[in-house]
C-alpha cells in the first residue's frame, strides 16, 4: 500500500433536498461537491454509502428513510465508515435537539463524525459553540419559513385562491385556479347525494353500497358513515370555498342547487336518533328496532324463514336466548295492520301523547362534555406548537394540525351555542299531527321502499311496545327540536 492510500478513510455522503422551491443545491450538485471534498481530504465514499432523501423535510428524522438507513449502517458491526459528509449542517437536521442527539450518538457509540463541507469548524469548545450557533440559525430559518408559508396561505385565501385539497369529484389545476370537475369521480358524489336526498338511504348503508361497488374515497380508502356525512355536508358543492376560518363564493363549476343542499342539511340536523336504537341499514324490516318487548324492553327481531310455512313474524330475541319464559311474538301482517289502524285512529281524532325533545334534553351533560373537549383544544394547540418547534412535526404536519384544531374549535362552539339557545315550549298537537299525517301517507304507499318507510317512521315514533296480554300496541310518539 502506498503512502497516499495509508491515510485513506471510508466515509459516507448524506444528501437531502426539501422541496424544489427552496434555494438549495440539487442532489446532483450536493453529490458532486461532496465527492470533490472527499477526494481532496483523502476520504473514499463507496456508491453504497451515498444516501439521498429527496423532497423530504428535515424537521423530523424518522420521516427520512435514507437517513435512518445511514444511521443503522453506522451502528452496525465493523464500523463501515468513520465520517458523514453533508453540504451544510442543515441537510443533516433542521431540528437542533435531533441534530445534537444523532451527532452525539454517532460520535460516542460509532466513532463517526458529521462534517459540513461548506461550514468548516475548528477543534475544541469554540468549534462546538460555533456548530450550535449554526444549528440554532438553521432551526430559526425553518420556523421562520413556516410562518412565511402560513402567512402566504392566509393572503392567498383572502385573495380567493384555491388552496384546499380538492373534494370528491373535483381536481386541482394549480396556481390557485378554480378546481374543475372530474367526471368519473363526480359520479360517486352524485350517487351519494341521490341515495340520501332522493332514496332516503342512511349514511351507513350508503357507505356499504359504495364499498360493494368498488368505489373508494379521494385518498383511496374504504368509505365509512362519517366519510359520507362529510361529503353530504360539504358546502363546496354549492360553490362555497372554506379554509382556516375563511370562506368565499368560488368560481368553480357547481351542479348542486342551494335549495337541495339546504334541505339536506335541515334533514340531517333534525334526524333524532334515540340511544341504543339500531341503525336502519342494519335492520331486516323497516319496523325492526322500533317494536319492544314489554317484559325485558328488548327489540322484537324479524323472522322470515323460507324453510318453514310459518308466516313472517316478530319475536323477542331475548326470549329466543332463554332470558324469559313467555314468548312475545306477533305476525308481520298483524303488526302492520295494527300500526296503520293506530295512525288512522289518531288522524280521525283519537287522543295521543308525545314526548317533546328539545336539543338539550337528549343528553343533559352534553354541554359539559363539549366544554371539556373545547378546553382540551388549547392544550392540544400548545402541544402541537411545541412539537413543531422541537422538530417532531414538519411544517406540513403543523399546518394541517392547526387547521384541524381550528375547525374542531369552531364545530364545538357552534354545538354549544345551539344547545344553549333557549328552546320554545312544546308545539301544539296540530304540528305533531302534521308529521304523523306525512308518515302515514308514506307507510301506506306500496311504491315507497323499505328505507324511506323506516326513516319516516323513525322521525315521529320513538318506540312501540307490544302488550301481548291485552293484544295492543302502545305507541310512544316524539317531537324533536332541530339541533
């Protein structure tokens, strides 16, 4: 071995570029300068020791796969390299805490130095101090950059620029221009809207249908009831663009009328759901979940076996499990006839009672629970800010987190405000009779399908108790105040 190769050291080269917009060297330029530096300082960098993270923020080390692979290699047996070259220390990490932790670990446990080829340091305490100052400046730049980005986004929103993520059925064209309709994807939205608005299918059943058809969300996930509800409530489909507390009338193409959207929201807000009532989409009959056993209070389940000649009937499922001895069952035909007869008697003048349900009576502690959730928002915002400043979260994660918490605060405040509004006294029976008449017209119509009958029935009937001993049905009507 000649004298020139005797002092040769094995090194590694780490390259990182955050975004194409930042004023930083390209990966190729960083590689060329790094290899030139290595050659002039008698350091050999094998190809397998060149690690590149392109388009990745330096705020969070565990989000950089090549960085993590380099650290794992440095910790492996045999000490594969004695130094890591970077164009600037900011390429290694923008978070001072992580920078110190990783540099210290590499130095003490692996004997590996991190060297900036453009920021040479002298040995000793003064060199260490200079290195910390450089790290502080890098972190300050990162934090300041995030503030500039957020301010830019704020200004863009005020100028009516489109910077939200496109919703289902729309696609972005860039440069803040209005989104355009994606015809194939918009078919999914139209299907959701029609199923809810026209066919009165609940969100859970719509989600199941969408998944069965092989359709997926904007992000490629399976649909859930909450996803469907978010789509149905999104005002973007009537032309309203919302971002971080700002809203404006957009100029994108709109195919949904405001009248239809407002009627949908009104219906969603007034759909009262008693506790423990089964979702309509999980019921086998439109009366399932409404008819109750007088002994144990459980629902009568619908049985329609094709194996026997027994006509379809409803029976207490707890009796079938052996919970009580007496069978509580009624044929479907008798139940339907009795329901219709009861409605007709009431509409003809028979007396009836109903429960008035202001929004606040659904759960007496709801306001307190919402207030507790609201108090947590401030704490979560502080943690989010701290995570950003300490480099745990990237700029994008911090921005998304702030937007999410702002939207959550707005939602909680609105719910609390609605619950605290003094409610009017119980309506006259004539108002409730009007609802009962509407429900009667729907359940009597043979052309109306299962879901519509079930939904309308649930809009006025809280439960029906089958008193088998006296052969009667006890109806418990309600009138729910809009939330």
